[in-house]
C-alpha cells in the first residue's frame, strides 16, 4: 500500500543525518531509507556533471526500495540535480534549498539575509536565486565556508580554532548587518553555537532541515500518503563505505543511536 | 624503447603534486603521467577494501599508458595497497612510506620519532611498522591530523587557526620530546612552516616526497631505464573531476604552472 512505503533520504555523506533527525521529529511513525554516499563524499568540491551523475545513480537505488517520496538532504545536490531528478521520477522530490529560502524570508525583518555553505552551493548561488525569485526586494549575501564540514566531522564543536575560522569566514557578513543567516549545509547545525556567537546573538539562524521536514510532511499529506501506523518508524541506513568513525559521527548528527548500517558496493550502484 | 617510457604517479587527489615536484627536481628529463582521483578524494577516511579497489583501477589506467615505473604518491594508498599492486604489475612500484621511514631513521639521533598523517595512515600504523622493522630499538609516536588536509587545500598556510589546530594536534608529540617528525601525508609539506614553529625548531621534519624521488631515481637507474633525453620532460595530468579551484591548489603544491589537464570518466575507469 502506498501509505506504508518508506521515505527516501539521500546525502553525499553523513550530514543528511541532521535532516533525518528533523524528519523523525516531524513524522515519527514513517519508515525512512537513508543513503549516504560516503565512498565519494564530499560532493561540495566536485563538478556539476559529476554531482548529477552520482545523484541519478542513488535515486535509482532508492527508487528500487519503493519509496513514496525523495528528500535530497544535501545542499550541493539540491542546488544542482533537482531538475534532472524530477524529470526522471514521478514522486515528490524535496530539496533543502527551497524550504530554507522560504524560512529565511519568513524570518527576516530588515531584508538583509546571509547564506553560508560549501564552495559548490555558494558558486551556484543556489539560495540567493531561490530567495530572490520569491522576493526580489531583499538583499542576499553569500559566503563559502569549506572548513566547517571537516571541523564538524572531527567533532570539534567549540574549539578555539573553530572560533578563529568562524571569525575569518563570518566577519564580512557581520559587517553587512544581516539579520538572518541561512545554514546552507547540513553539517552546520552542529556548529550552531559557535556560529551564533560569532555572527551575533540577534541574528536569526535558519536550519534548512527544520523547514524541509515541514515541507515533506505537507507534501506527503497533500497526496494522501501519510502512514496509518501508530508505532515508531524504522530507519534503514545504506552507505557506500563504512569507515571506523562513521557511526560516532552519524550519531552526533542524528542525536540518537543507530542500529544496522548496510554497505552498498559502488559496482552495484553504477551497474 | 623502455627508457623513454613515462613514470606513472598516482594520488587520491592533488597532494601527490608535492611528490611530483620532487620527482621533477630529481629527474627533470623524465616524462611523467600523473593521475589524481579527485572525484573520489579523500581516501584517508575510506575503508581498506575500497582503497585497494580504487588503486587497482588507477594502476590499470596508468599501465595502459605504458609506464616504466609506478610511484604511489599517497600515504594512505602506500600504507594499504602496495602488496596488491606489486602482485599484479611487474614494474618498480614505489610508495612513500618506506623511503620516509628510512629517511627518519637516518635523521634521528635520540631514537624518538614522531609521525603525523591522515586517520587511515595512522590507524594502519604504516610508518611505525616500517620504521620498527628496520630498527626495533627506536620509539615511534603517531598522531592523526585530519584537519591539515582541508586547511592546506583552503590555502590557509599561516592563519591563526592553523596554529591553534597544529597546537592541538602536536602538543602531545612535543611533550614526548621527539627529535624527528615524519610529515606522513603529501599535503603537509605546504604547512611546513607552521608545523616547524609549533613542534619546535630543533625537531627535524621529514618530507617523504624528497626521499621517495631519490629512491625512484635509484630504482629506475638500477634497471637501466633512466631516459637518454636531455630536454625537459613532459607532464601529463589526468584527474577524475575538475573543480573550479583545482588548478590553483595543484599549482600551489607543484610550485609551477600546469599546462593541460585531462578529465577521465569514472565509467571508463571502472569498466
């Protein structure tokens, strides 16, 4: 039955777990199949053509798991591959950019919005395009922060070096007097505390994962596919590589313990 | 003719350019074919099985380019895949670990040697095994420094954050009174200045690339395959992905301008 199919979630690696956390919180009874392309992470420094190619491979894998909706829990993929994915698959496909853009517009009072993300997300102007399409009167200022991902994965959440690096990346945006800052990468919410302190406590931080989960819920509800189950949903995790500290970092992002993790061979994926 | 064949060099990404720099300096007349697996970098956080699989694919590609020797300019691959590569190919195959280990033993006076590298290189105890096999009387202390690679690739060579991060990683080794420190990752030589300052100016830094180039020269000479050419050799560069800032970072590592860069599709590689 359509309603009891799982929701597919995919990310280039572990970061999408922060979006899955919000999905579980918004729809605790839904089953979720998560795919993290940990053998080929990071996508943020790859070319657009490569990102589209990998995304299509993963969508095919998840489509074979009979999903009722696909959540692209990766800013880089959301900024590049959504048109190709939507052309191929006839289920709701929700990225993190559009919900994040809407959330930012709801939060801003001065119309001065900052966006931080990977090099690829920022180079594609993904958020500014999406925000300005909805409201051309606001101003959007973007800044790539490539070191935030490795810092988050190292688990250094409040180290002095994190403050120094945040200061280097964020001082421009602070001087531009933004009132809203979009955390345009799924890794960034776990560095939230440092980012808030450096950008200033009056700046609203927008975590795309939160609004993405709301949009996914609305969309599945709209087509009448919310589960009838009253018990806690299951999470199945597939990754292309399991390294020794994967589980720890994943649990840091997810905020809960993980059960089974399955490894998918890249040969299977590219076949 | 065997002598005029190129030398193959491969790395998970860009870092091996620091080894290629030393090869050019030691053998300016040799042609070099460089392969950087930039679509799947970094290897340092992947499982051993995945690293072996990727290495075999790349060795096959380079073997088809008719190379006379293969330089594995990647510490992670050198620590994991050399036995598989040597079993399959009957040309000299030189990694960076063994030359680095020999160099360290030549430099140390107190017999207290530190080694820094990626998580994978350190988890495999690659350098300590290689050093202790040669001289079981010395003491080797190892420390993974995962953030050094993204810092080097961001081009932040002397930023305050780099000092803070180096301090965090290196303080243990400094307190252990080492007199020699192996830079067990091809990215680290470009952070040399900060590392030297933090570990202390009396500690000898060992750049594996320098001794690897010497060993490659000796090995090719031993089998009588050094080129007869008197003109500057050519460098051909193949990568699996070209991202916008690849060329800048590669030139930072290589210390010279790059000419042509060719992209190889992963489909071709895995076929």
